[in-house]
């Protein structure tokens, strides 16, 4: 009886694992097999069927020529570089102040970041859109940059976790040597926050890279398309060129997959650091 129960538990365990694997791998499989099909082949075959040839790169060429994917990569790269630079500077400075100094308004400042984070962004979109338009940033790359560098308590918490693990003795020793607060930040704190910065770079890059809402709403100009809005150029009102969309998805996936495999250990180190005392 116990043996039967054990086998049944094993069956449930492996069956649930197989379902999980299928749910994860099925969408990428459909994207890959359909990215190499011509329009006629796509319309006449099952979406799960293998293509006649994996050497048909016409869809990938069309994505670059008709969709402007290269321009999309360039625009999103500019947004990511500027946003990350400002995020890192602001995040490390704010975390340095909150983590190292005590002052009356400290709870208020930290609370302001929390309040800004818990308010659903969709409820403030009308006001946000008006502000961006009055700033003259509508239909420019400045609009998403300003929005992405806005209040983000995640990066503050991330840096605070690392700063609390840096001995205060280092600051005091530097002060004895005559170092200013800015020099302590620049020479001691900032370099020691490199693992947290690597984590922030990965999380922010993936978040900005995958975002479609902000670029679609604030940058409708054709030349300002990013990789996510490029996909929409192959989708009509009643139908879409799904073989081209699959090819575009495959190309857009490559940078994030490469980035993840090279830097994945920093994500787990950064997210879990300070979680267990």
C-alpha cells in the first residue's frame, strides 16, 4: 500500500514538472518554428509544425527592412544607457544618505519613495501625460527617460542592503585621513556597491527593454520606435503577419537571453543579499 502511495506521489510530482516544462517551453517552440516559415507556409500549416527549412531567413530580413528593427535597437539602447547612468547615480547617492546619516526628515523621505511606489501608476497617467507634454518631452526620447528615472524604491532598497554590510569604520578611517563626504562616497561606497549596481543594471535593462506601454503612449513617432513597438507594425486591425512577428520576437529575445546567461548570478546575489540575518 505504502509502495503504491509512493508511486502515486512520484507520478503527481513528475506529471506536474512535465506540465511546468511544457508551459515554459511551448511558447518559445512556437515562435522558433514559425519564424522560418513563409507567409504561404504559415497559412497552410499548423502553427506547431516544423518549417520546411531552417535556412529561410526572409522573415528576419523583412523585420529589419520593413519594421525598422535596427532603429528600434538603437533607440532603446540610448534610453537604457542614459536611464541606467542616472538611476545608478541617484540610487547610490540617496541610499548613501539614508544608510549612513540620521536626520529628522529621514523617515519622511523614505516614506515618500514608498508612497510613490505603492500608488498604481495607471491612476496617475493623465497627470503624468500632461506633465510630460508641458515639459516639451512628448514624442522625444526624453519622455521615457524621465519616467524611468522616477521614484523607484526597489533600487534604493537594493543599495541600502549592500551599504548596511559595508563597515562604518571605513568611513571613519577616511574622515580621519581628511576625506570629504563626497570623496568617501566616490572612493569607498560607490566601488563597493558594484554587485548591487550589476543587479540593478540587469533588472532595469530587462524592464525597460520589455516595456511597450510607455514608448507606445509617449513616442508615437515612427522614427522613435523601440523593439517592442516595432512588433506592432506587423499587426493590423483584423490580422497580423505572425511569421514576421515570430522572427522579430526571436531577434528581440537574443540580447536579453545573452545578458541573462552572462550576468544571472548577480541577480540572485543582489536580490537575496541582506534578506537573511
